C-alpha cells in the first residue's frame, strides 16, 4: 500500500497525472459522499432519540418489515424527508462535471442525479429510495415524492405491501445493477473510491476486481478504510474538498 499523501499540491498533481493516463474511470462511492450534504450514514445516532433506540436490522430487513411494517415505513419516510431537504455538495457537483466517469454507488439517495449526473450513468447497487416497489416482487414500482412520501399502503396490482425499492439485510443486490457494475469495473483503468468503509460485501469486492484486472485505485476518505491496502494513492480528507480540485 502507498502511504497517504498529505501535501495537497503534491497529492492533486500526482492524482491528476494518474487520471490523465486512464481512458476508462469508474467512481465507487459510499455514505461519506452524501454525509457532507448532511445525510447521516446508516448507523449514525441522530438527535431524534426515536430512531437511535432501534437496531438498523430491525428497520431494514424483511423480518423487521414483517414484524412492524408501519415502523419501517415511518423510518424510511423520515430518511426521505432528510434527503429531500439536502442538496448536492461540491463532491457531487464535481463528479457531475465528468460525464465520462461511470458512477457506481452504494448510496440510495438521488444527489448524484440532482447534481447533474445522467441517470443512465449512475448504478445504484443498493437500490433507490426515490421509488417504492411491491414487497412480493409482482413487478409494480412507483416513483414517490421524497418531500411528501406516502404512508404504508398496498400494491395496486397484487395487494401485497409496498416498500422502499432498496436492498435490505439478507437480500441480494439487483442483478442488473451488479452485472453492469462488474462489467465496468473489469474494464476500468482507474477506480475512484469515495467515502466508503469498503466493508460491505459483495459491493466492496468491486475494488478488488478492478485491482486484479490491473486498474489503478485512488481512495478518498476522511480516514483509512478497508480500501487502504488496495490504494495506489490515498487522499485523506473530505471528498468535497478533494474532488473539485482533482476533477476540474
């Protein structure tokens, strides 16, 4: 592993030089990307004690939904309201200015799209909180208003409950999203790893895939992470400060 570069000028020059040598770049992002917009990471404790009393697996699992569907929907609608009030930060905006970079994200929010990334260039590995889908997978899906999300309700096609179109604990990743992500990462000359602990699998294995195929890895995070040992360069600090300089 290369040591983290702390001198800003040296870091930006070195990272830009590396990127200029690459034709296909992918960005693999996690919760740290959106945290700078005020969206807390999944396991953060909030000042609202209501949600901090619950284990995330109770609120994001098929078992938790079966036990108390209203609680789960209320919690997700609380998250949706927070996302609706958030704005893309400088890191989102910098990524949006580079349409040549494929966005592979673990985040379920729509801040990359709102920053200007084309929908077809963003792969949401863990689903998208802007949609509801049928829990029984009859095929029904509906875009919802994040600022005014609907309460618990049933599917108009099969009468099963509707739920956020996100991946819960114990569920597999969407097949299409995973296949697309694998293809892009196999061909990538360079992967930007942004704001992720790189500890959630199988998503984190995409970093290993790019590295195994000979691609370079640039990690940007506020602290060392599971991706540190794979990094050709590691830039420590907020991605909202590094990315605008790196990608301009």
